[in-house]
C-alpha cells in the first residue's frame, strides 16, 4: 500500500473497495456471458436433435411406404407406423 498524501487518496487504500467493485462487476459480466453462451448452446443442441429426429422419421416413413408399395407389409401396418411417427413427432414438438 502506498503512503497517504494529499491528492493521492485514490491510491492510499481508502478506495480499495474500488478494485473489489471492479472485480465483482467483471465477474458478474463473465457470469452473464457464460449464461448466454450456455443458453445458445442448449438451443443449438435442441435444434440439432430435432433435425436428426425429423430426418430419422422421414427415412422411417419412406421405408414403411416402400414396404407397403412392394406388398411386404399390409397397408394397415403402414398407416399405423406413419401415425406412430407423427405422434412421436408431435410429442417432441410439444416439449
């Protein structure tokens, strides 16, 4: 600590709380920044999961349709499979 003299009050120790307040403000800003980054990462992750789910459902629906057209599964199985995919998609959208 510096020796106090007139005009040097800023560095005399009387304003040590200035550094504490500055450090606290920096820490709070870092915390806010990290929180925003986490929220963006979570949103991106959810979007990617939804996109993957959509692609998987489209592929499964196409396979069901192919099997139904070839007569390898009954039309009722095709309809119930597509309905299950749509229901699963709706459930995921609501979450």
